[in-house]
C-alpha cells in the first residue's frame, strides 16, 4: 500500500501538466498548495485462479413494480467507504 502511495505521489510530482498549471497560478500572484484525498480499497481474493467472486458480482435487476435494488457485498463496501449508509428495508 505504501508503494502505491509513493507511486501516485511521484506521478503527480513528475507531471509536466501539473507543473505548468501550478506555474501559471504562481505567475498570476498566488501561492499554491495541493491537497488530494484518495480512498483506495482492496480485498484479498480467496482463490488464486479467479479475479472476482462471481456470486458477489451478480446484481439483480430492479423490480419495476417495487422499485427496490439489491446490493452486492462489493456495493456495500464501496458505499461504506464513501460514508453512505444504505437502508435495506426502504
């Protein structure tokens, strides 16, 4: 995980586009600071021969009559990472 963070930081630092944009802002008389926040999630796979758990990836189509949607475990984890609560009973 540390290697990923370092790689992202290095990519941003080495970007000519970012350096040019910051340079333009500085030439306009502003001090620049850049704060980025990223949420990176990962789960250890149970089996080495598959990339995803097919049972978790199945998503039911919403019922036109009830208007309800079924969420997979991955959906719940993603929403939780975004700090979004889902009321399954609604």
